[in-house]
């Protein structure tokens, strides 16, 4: 379930029982409260009369504003972004996704959920920009092997057989080609990410799930019924055991294709257990020894149960799986400070 600031404010008033009172009654109560505070200050604090009057005024108005002000706080970013803006960013069609809250992982009530998807927990993500599709063979070869030209039949297929390390290197090269500052560098033999850089990078696991859900709290981005897969995804039931061109199934509510099925997509995070507490811009556990990196989304050879929004697996970052691909994200300059939290 999406956390909604508007609903939280309404709940605050309902819990207090104030939403049912007429405005004149609330105004009178505010004046009475202010008068009570003012009288107490005058009798017991021996404050000057003008200070008591100001204290009474502000106390009454403050209480009144808290209880009856219209609920015009920050709009729910999920609800405000049903039609996110699509942009062409360098070589990539991308969608600008707003900051928002969501419940990451699977609830205990889901009988398809695996232990590695629990506990379900509240997550806040900053605004970011995500590629509409996984990186294609055409773009991958153009960036990584410019002398090689993709054949017409494979140009729009997702690039596969790509390790996590190769995906990282691709992001850096694409960033340099576009004139952006690369996000990734090696530090004592290990990859690190500069979250303040404006270049392309892999999504965090939280960003990936947030984008896949597109405001939903169901098993899939289109609902709970796997019957919808033929329209939205390439999977074992319709792909005939073969990789399929990107963007040939229906997009999710935010205009993103192939998040369910076709290829497993690498994420930045090390693979590990979830923490139960609320998290802001989580980037996975810290891994000081060799381990796995996260993959999301399922592939053309998998059943619907593996393609759920919360489904996750992991593999070695140097492994080049035939079902493994990736897509890029980027943080627009106006959101860089927020993304670095």
C-alpha cells in the first residue's frame, strides 16, 4: 500500500474527532484555548499584558490551523505521477519518476512469496529517471564494440550474456559519450558509486521495484491475476523459449516496458536480507567479501510466480547469464542533492 501524505493528514484530524465539528465551533474553541493560555500567563507568569495577548493569539490560531486547515500539504507523489514525463536522454528514451513511498517486498499473506522477499517494509525513494526498456543489443554494441554492427533481427533484442561488471562499464562509457560524469569507479579493487554524479547507472533494488509497481501494491504491476501476462510480459507461456524484442508488450502505468519478463535485470545492490525498519533510498547491504548482486524481473523462460514485482534472485557479478540483461537509470541534475541522501 502506498503511503499517502494527504491520507496521513486526514487521519490526524479524524483520530482527533475534529473533522465532524462545524467551523464556528472550532473557531470558538480556538479562541477559548488562546484565552485560557493568556489568562494563565497573566495570573501565574506575571508577563506583560501585550506578551500575554500575543501568546494567546498565536496559540489559538496555531491550534485552529492544525485542526481545520485544508489538506493541501505535499501531494502524494505516486498519485501525482500517473502519467510521468517521457524524455529522450542521450541515446535512451527515459521516464522521469517522482519521489515517493511504497511497501517493498511481499506481505505474509501472499502464498507465492519467498522468504527472501520479507519482511515487507516501508521505503522512500528520491526522484530518478529510468530507461523505458532494457539496454538493447544495438545500443550495447554501439557503446562497447563500435566496430560491430547489430543485425536487423537482433538489434531490438535486450542485450544478454552481460555480467554485472560489464553493465557497470557500459554505464560509464555511455555517460562519457553523453558528456555526463560517470557514477562508477574502482576503489581498492572494488566498485563504488558516486551518487552525486549525473551519469547513467544501474537502479538500486528499491528503485527497480518502485518503478515496476508503478503505484500498485499487487503481485504484478498490472494486478494480481497472472492472466494479464500475455499482454504485459514475455514469459514461459508466450515467448516460445526465446528472447523477444523490447517494447513489444504493453507498458506499465508509468510507461515502462519489460519490467516483468524477457530478461532478468541487474541492480546495484549486493544480495542480502531485508531489514524490517523504514528506509530512505536504500542501496543494499554492505558486502565486505565476495557475494552476489541482485537481479529482478524474471525472464522469457520463467513462470509468472517468478515474475512478481517483489521477486528477487542474485548471482555473482562476473557471471554472464544468457537470461541476464539490464537497464539504466539516471538522476536529473535538479534532483542530485536529494538522491545523495
